[in-house]
């Protein structure tokens, strides 16, 4: 997910250079406004906790319908802070999909809790609520851990099945923390990502649909009562006066420069989201049948942080596309439970759907500055590559 090299992947074609993610075109559009914002930070000198932080927090809450937002240092910090605030600790089980970036599992382990990997739906690539219920029952029968929390992931920008997952969580008294690191701009049943769970963590890594020019993140809340504690944890656990430690915390703050950049990017986000959706519509219309694009829940709209397909012979297809000047990326070729850091938590019998999906997913270029001609060229190349790979 956080592969800087992928940001620069590009190839030259008859329809111009195609970038996997194009930050340069976006910067050309808003550079003067960003420079003015950064100059304002230099002028007031509040590099930490400057006025841009509160302005950004208010705007994030307004845009998503959340009660409030807390800006923080990264998407990982945005996951850790709510878990700490909920008292998640050693002996607790936290349920998360095996198909995600490693930050989701790292955040759990850094609290002292144990990750329990859940399988995914083969079409949406998001957490399977039925498998979640089964894994919770297994943990309860074993009796070694206390089921404490669940972290659905809005993979590639598509909202997880929060109604079904929340129903399971309520039955077992689990805290629901949405990992919306890729989800900003997504919607489900009329609600934006950020207002679909009691707490939502999002990331502003540069390559995200809404990205800073460095590491940054935010937590969005449906309930104002948690905000003071989240703010304390992000500032070493200190009180409002910054004199006494009142809880365990760490340096989880966002700096003013990143907030300044994000304020100008949010100003054009709606236009960029519309452009992403236009490209996605072309991909869906042209490629459905040739490959299997990620599906979205009824009532869901993706934020299209990435556009991901499933196709047999994925590596051959990717090589063919590269030869035609079309960059691609694979998120993710290895499921979390098979990575060395997490394999000790691998469930008996594996996580079969996740393992199948990891073998054939491929992400295509997706950003607001792709042209329709480029999108159609990419589709032509995908169709030709798939045909060439057929037995």
C-alpha cells in the first residue's frame, strides 16, 4: 500500500505517458495555493499544533458527517490511538482481514493484543461477516483470549459491510474500528467513510486519494466523548495543559505543514473523486467479463483509491501491460498470515479465499488525471493480454 516507487511508475504510449498515480499533475494544478499555505505556516511559526490542524479537523468532520476528527501523524497512529483509548491490551483478540496492508496487524500487536485473521468475500475483497462470526466463536471456545475489537478494512476505497459486521460486533460486545486508510471518499447507504463506525482511521500517505506530502492521518468519531482522550494519547498522554501524563500515549501528532497541504487538496477533492469515478466507469464497462473487477456492496460507492481486478495468469498479464507502457501494482501478493512477522498467528487451515485472491489480483492505473483515451487504451491492453494468456 505504501510503496513510494509505485507512485512514479509510468510508461509512454501513443496516448501519452501513463502514470499509475499522478501526483505531478495534481501539484501543477494547486502548487501556488499550497506554497501560500506553507508560507503562512512559516510566518506564524507554529509548526506543531498550528491553526491549520484545527481547520483541517473541522473540515474533515464536515465533509464526512462525523461528529469530530483528530488529526494525527499517520494512518498507523490513527489505528493505534482508538485501540489504546478503548483499553485494548494483552490477552485481547482483535479481528481483522488477512487481506490488508501490514499496518492493520502492526497496530494490533503494538497495543499488546493478538490479531485474529478473518477471511474475505471473493468479490468485494472485504471482510466476510460470516467468517468473522465463526472466528469469534472459535476464540471463545478456546478461552485463551477475550474478543475485544474488530477492524474492517475499506480495501481499495470500497466500504466494508458495516451493517453485517456491526451486527456481529454487537452480539459479542466488540469495539468496531474502521480501517479507512484507502477509504476516504467512499460511501455506503448515503453515509461517507468516516461515519460508518464508532471510530474510523484514515491515512493521508501521499499516494492515497487524499494524500499529504509526507506521513499523516486522522481519526473520525461518531461520538464526541472520545475526542479528549484521543487528543491526549496523540500528545504523549498529557493533559490539555501539556504538564501531566494522564494516560499512556506517544508522539502521534500531525505537523502543520501536512495539514496545510491537505487543506488545499480537500478543496479539489470532489472534482477529483468525480474524475476517478468516470475512469472507473470506463474500466467497469470495458473489462467486466474479460476480468473480474472488485465488486461493491449494494448501496456502496467506492472512493477508488485503487482499481483492482482479478485475472488468471496475473503475472503474465502484468508483464504484457508493462511492455505496452501500462504500469500496474499488486496489492497484495502475500496475505498477512503468511508474512514472517505474523505467521505465528496464522489460523489452522489457512484463510482460503484470501489466499486465492492474493494469487490473481492486479491494480490498474487510477487517478483523476487519466484521460478517457488513456483509460480505453489501458482496457485494450488488458483485453489483449488476457486473450494472449488464454490456453
